[in-house]
């Protein structure tokens, strides 16, 4: 486990290297090395979970001023859920740096979703303890917030219904969705959807499913209406 390589990749240098190592140490590794004074990442995961939720909540509160509390809660839940954390971990190759027990290693632990989600939270907890909340926010600005901005979690919000409500205020307006393009192989498709209001293209969005693409197109149209 060459954590200096990870630090270089992230452009972050930990003051306490033991803290960073603990973030990537799974309980299965500790159980197999009881004769050594190793600590697993479970307590850091607990802390990181809270720090992540606060960081995401703060961002959504400031950036999504038009959303009511219920919608903010849904959006936050989609960002901090296990599946999203797994993707963050994979994009940063966190699985490569894990310390796992032999059994966990042999059973594919480096790709186990629960372990990948936990190590992402544990890293945030370690970063918070080592360098404070501002350092966590800087990390989130680089690796999490941009995905919110580009609509990676728009499927969690029913932007289509919100747009429908806006359009229905004008009885003579019609709204339709079309799939304008499909890209990529069958196992990794990307769809491009357009929302058409009164015959004009009012928004366009891309996603891995048609529904996701339509939601992003609707969000684009809503944002345009707000402006």
C-alpha cells in the first residue's frame, strides 16, 4: 500500500500518516494481525459520514435555493447513499490502497460496495481530523460538488413534474420529450434527451437511462426559466 502515491494523486499531504493508514485499514486486516497495534477504519467512517452529510447539506442549501426542505433531503440522500460513495471511491482508485485480510482479499473485497463506500467516508473522517473542515470542503469541491452541478443526481429529483407544473400555468403550452441521440455500446449507453415546449427545444440532458436524460433536460429547462 503506497499511500504517498495517493497523496500525490489527490495533492493532499497528511500530517499524521498513521491516520491516513487507518482510513484504509479494514477490520479483516486488523483481525489477522492481532499481535500488532493496528486500528481499523470503522470509527473514522462514523465521523466521515457526519462530515460528508454536513458538507453536502451546506452546499445544497447555498446552491439549491429554490428547493424546499423535502426535496433537499431527497437530493442529499441520493448523494450520500452507498451507491454514490462507491462510485466516488472507484473514480479515486481507493480500492487499490485498502489493507484487507487474506480472506477478504480473496473474496473480492477490493470491489465490495460496502467496503468501498466505507473507505470513502473513513478518508473524509481522517482528513477532517488531520486538517479540519475546510480541507474536507476543498476535497468535496474537487470530487463531489461538480457532479451535483452537472446533474449526476438529478434522477433523485422529479424535475419533470416540476416543469409540468410550470408549463400548465399556461394552458396553451405543450410539453414533450424526445430522445435525440444514443451513444456507446449496449452495456454502457448514454442517452441524450430534449424537452420541447411549444415546439421549441427548451432543454437538453444526457444520462445512462432515458429517464435520467429526461430529468436532466427538464432541470436545464427549469434553470432557464428561473433565469
